[in-house]
């Protein structure tokens, strides 16, 4: 794996990327909210025998620049600049927030893509609770609570990563989700005894509402290449009522629901997810 790390500040700087695999058709992975490119490492290694895989850190995440706002068209533009550098159309894979970025790019710069994979998100505006359900007992989306818990954590008082895990336990009861969030908590300082978040938590909290939406595509825009939609069977982020919106913008869509998986499909069912991606790539490239 090779790293290509952008600067830490300045909106015009390049996004940070990591590459897995040396040759083959390009596949680019884009993470969701609170994530970073390395979240895709296991999946990337699973296809790197036949592909050059690029893992991208979106703005305000990972090693990528911090910006002055969170907005889908800005993110799509910065991602497009990275795809242009690869020199050939790619298969672009995006989860959640990253899926919306990928969709916007596909609709505005279709020449950069040979195919699109969207993971557990739809081209619609979401209500405040994130996922959608008629069940009043289903828990609302906890993203705002996650940010609040991370922002209020006393980083100066931490001595171990276990301390951080304990501090998040009330707001983030899932061990899997805590582990996911804590990947963005890193040591800093000459002695490695300080901590900081690689997430721009203040900005993400301020602009969290922006991520609920889906900017209107250019009039008449469609992406006519192959599209695979992967949804978690236990998730409420992709509903049957979303299919007309998908088909209108992405007419060559195939929807797959993966059993025993929620919103983090690729983490909850990695083997099934990997096999689904592999089969799609084989069809696209044949």
C-alpha cells in the first residue's frame, strides 16, 4: 500500500489518498460520515489482485484538508480532481455520505466513471432522524449525539485508547461503531502523549443538516453506465419508494439487499459485500 497524503489545511489542497494494488482497472472508494479511506482496506485488498484501488479521505476527514463548509458539490468537485489524475474512467464506490458525493459526481462528470456502486444511501433528502421508518420505537439517527460525545470528550485526561472507548460508551453503545469512530482519534505531540481528532467536528456539527439533502442535478442529467446499489436488509436508508428516484437518474441500476446487515454493510457482512463487488466488476469489465 502506498500513501499520498494531502496538506492539512486549505480548501484548494488535494485530497489524501491511499493506493492498494499496482495494476488493473481503477476502482475508487469513498467513505461515509466520520470515516476515512482506510476503512475500505479489507475490501480493497480483496480486489487488489486484479485492480488498482484508490482509497480517498473526503474533506474534513482523515488526512484530507479541512474546509470552511460541508457541501456535496464542493466534495464532488474535489473528488473529480483526483479522478482526473488517474487518467482513465473508474468504478466509483461510495457509502452513505460518500455515496451521495459519488452520485453527484456521476451526474455532473459522467466521463470520469465507467461504473458506479452506491452503498446504503438514496438520492433523496432524509428527515432529521436519518433513516426512515414508521416504527415509533426505532432509534433515531445518532449522528448528532456521536459528534456531541466526541466533542465533549476530555482529550487531556486520556491516557489510553481504552479510556476513550469508555468515555464514548454511553452515547455509542455499539462496540463496532465506537471502534469505527475511534479510528479518527490519534496521538500527537513529540512524546505521543496528546490526542486529537482527525475529524473537523465543529464544522461537521454545524453543517450536519446539509448532509441530509441531495442537491438538484443539472436539468436532464443522468448517468447511463452500470450502477450497483447495495443496501443493508436491516437498514431504512434505502426504501422501495426510492427506486423511482434511482431509476430516473441512474437507468441502468441493479439493487441488491444484503441480509443481516444494517447501514454499515461492508463492515457487518464483509465477505458477502466483497463477493457482490467482485461479481459486479467482472460484469463491468467484460
